[in-house]
C-alpha cells in the first residue's frame, strides 16, 4: 500500500492547531519561530517565562550551556565558559529558547566572569521568582588561571540550603 501523505497532513494540522490554542503558551513569542534574531547586545528583555503547572512540588530544573561567550571588559578578548543553571521553580519557569538567545546576547558584552554569572542569576530570579536558583560559570583558563564563579539565591524556605551550596561550591569546577 502506498504511503498516504494526506493522513500525515491531517494529523500534523490537528496537532499544530491543538498546540496553538493553549492559553498557557500565548505569551511565548520565540518558541516555534523558524527565524531567530540573535541579539547583538546584552538583552534581558528577551527572556520569556511560562506558568509552573506543578508549583506544589519541589523539583529541580538544570540547564547546561556549554557554549557561553562574553568579552573581557579591559582587553575585549573572548571568554568561553560552560554555564550551569539549577533552580527549584516557583510560579514560573524560563522558556529554553529565550534562555539560549539571552545567553547568546552576552557574546559582545564586556564584563568580568563573576559579573556575568551574577547578572544571569539576578535576571532569572527577577523573571521566575524561583524558590532556589544557582548559576555556575566554568570558564576556560586564560593566562593559566581558571575561574569558576558561583552565585545563588534561596527564598526564606531555602536560605540555609543556599548558604550550604555556596560553601560547597568552593570545591572546584565540578
């Protein structure tokens, strides 16, 4: 029996229409777009969030971003890093495509490593209001020195965990 493309078209349209009608996705403007406008300057406004459907549960979300790039504010030389973001969601979660474009916006941004990590943490904290968030930068050594900045925040319920994790981070890159 020959392959029938009309059934595939019907199923695809039905699936697409179902997804387009979800109210919880209405504010996500980047997801599903085939064309990406990559920002050329630091752009926190590109971040998008959606409602946490499981806000009664504590669970961890991890992003591993191995291609982060920023610029040294003094020399303009590129700095490369893996950025690891862990958070326990509060009312909202960050949409991953907007996070990717946001992190890309640091490509021409001149700041020291610790500034980049703290800016990322604060921007995500403002966007999502997580119960707990941590951001670690594992920067490629330049001049023979590797730098691993770590920033975190915990709401009242997670303050002790935030302190503990901060001091646990002193052990190195991993």
